[in-house]
C-alpha cells in the first residue's frame, strides 16, 4: 500500500517538474524578447518575431522554445544564417531555474504561492542580467517590476502567512535587507569611488591640482603662466570628457534594494559577496586574456550580471549560509561547573 502511494507521489512530482520546465522555457522565450527589445525601445507585443539577418517573419512552429532551435540546428529556415545560441541559453536557463525553485520549495509543504512569486522575480533577474551584460544599462521598468514583486511578496507573507509558506523572511528582515547592501553600494559607488579616483587614480586630476597650485603662486606676468594655463585647460577638458567615475550604477543600488526586500538582509549580504567573488574572478580572467593577446585590458564591465547571479544563488540558500557563518563565529557558552 505504502509502495503504491510513494510511486504515485513520485509520479506526481515528476509531472509537476515537467510542467514547470515547459512553462519555464516558454517564459524564457518571452524573456529573450524583453532582453533584445527593451534596451532599444521596441514594443514587446506589436512587432512579430523575425530573423535578425533577413527580416523574414518567423512561423509559429519555429518559435517552440528550445526544440525549434535544436530542430533547425541554430539556423534560420529562410536564409540559413546562424541564430544566436543566446536564445536557447535563456530559455533553458529559465526552465532549469524554475524547476530548481520547485525542488527547493515543495508545493505540498510550502505551498504554490511563494515558488510562483520567486519564479516571477527570477525572470526579472534574468532580463536584467543579460540586458546589463549587453548594454551596461538596466531598464527602469524591469527594476520597478522587481521592486513590485518583492513588495507584493512581503505584503502577502505578512498578511497571509499561512498561504505563503516556505519563505521564512519576515517584514523586518525584508526592510533591513532593502538597505543592508543598497546603502553601502550607494555610498561606495557615488561618494567613495569618485573621491578615490579623483585623488589617487586619475593622472589628469592629480596633474590639474599640481598646476593650479603652481599657478596660484605664480604671477600672470611670468612666462610660464600662459603655458601652464594651456596645460591646465587641456587636463580639465580631458577630465570633462571622461566624466564622473562611479563604482556602482543606480541600477545596481535599486537591484540590491529589491533583492534585499525579497530575500532578507542575510541573503542580500551573501548575494553581494558572491557577486564580488564572481566579478573578481571574471576581471582576473579578462586581465590574463588581455596580457596574453597584448591587447588593451578592459577598464570597466557590467556588474549587474554578477549581482543577479548572486541573488539567484542566495534565493536558494543565502539565509542558511549566513546562519551557518553566524553560528561559526558565535563563541560557545561554557557551562557552569
């Protein structure tokens, strides 16, 4: 009897995971549209899908997520040009992350609502990550979407805790999380980084200060005054062309505020550390690649993809990892003799 019940339960879960995966890759197909169209301001609904090379509208049977790309071997049916592997990557990634979400949060014990909300949030993270990687910009609408999903989740977990099980994050955790990483990012990115760049890194800024100091102590009748003034103007023009240098963009700040509200301060901190580690490894790889090819190293790259990867990772185990770390640092109490 129990064996039959267990087999039926196993079949039930397998059926759920298959449906979740198929639903996930379908959502991933729409996310591809968002990734490509939002940065250039194209409509998500008015314009039909078409080949990026020949412009031929794509038939419905060539729009089946994952399977159409595999069947066509990554080529356009009309012109035979190569279709970017990004399409199947985003679709497959979305489907896999949806399945992992439902593996992590059991629909029987944890309910359906929180895994569904988490999938919606992860969808937004996927769009932001790939979009920032391509353009080094984040669409404000997608950031606001993430903030709305996070706020809705916190409201539902507070008002209807019995219906949003499995989350384990209180409203207080979410509110603290909203500022735990975003505020340090804001201070470091918009205050400390410009100061460090201006006073320590930038040769133009340092030279401009030295020239100003010399001009201040030099009469205008001096022969060198005109020459130094021209040099100062040149340095100031270079500084103006470079523009302000920030460590993080406002999109990164808003992203971490939404992530902290959604997952709590513990997961937000774990996500930030994970993003910094992954970003450092990526920067090191770029530096090694540039040194081997004798090309100019990349001075800046988008940090959003690493933040989104960190948030996805933290959504599954961030709180637990932080609790383990806190327990590791806690000095055990010595029982009285």
